[in-house]
């Protein structure tokens, strides 16, 4: 579960950094346990807020985590809905066997 939440936090962090022009120092990538704990905390807080509004909790999947991590890496080099290979952003979902509609 920690890995899944960490991937979500990494994707969200990458998105925020790209949108704001911020970047993480190289040392941030070396503290995986610290990032894992941060991701768990974010997941807990998100679900606590959802519960306060009567909304079901979010559940994370390794497939979605892998897709999010792939896109976060791709977006770091080129902030576009087109992937580096020229395909649409949604193909990352197909590659990870994620049903979507």
C-alpha cells in the first residue's frame, strides 16, 4: 500500500512542480522511506477529508501507481498530453491493463 500511495504522491508532486516551475533537489529522490511515509500521510489525510464529507475512501492499485509513475516521468521532460512516443496520454492506461471509460 505504501508503494501505491508513494507513486500517487510522486505523480502529484511532479505535477505541482511542473505547473509551478519548482523542482525537487536530487537528494529528495534518495530518501525513499521518507517519501513513502509522506505518501502514507497524504493518503490518510485525503481519506479523512473524504470521510468528513461522507465520501467513500480512495483505494490505490499497483497498476494505477505504475501508470502514474510512468506519466510523471514523461511529464517531467515534456509537459504535454502527447506521450514521448507520439501516442495519446491514455495509452498508458491500456499498457497497465486499466479499464477506463
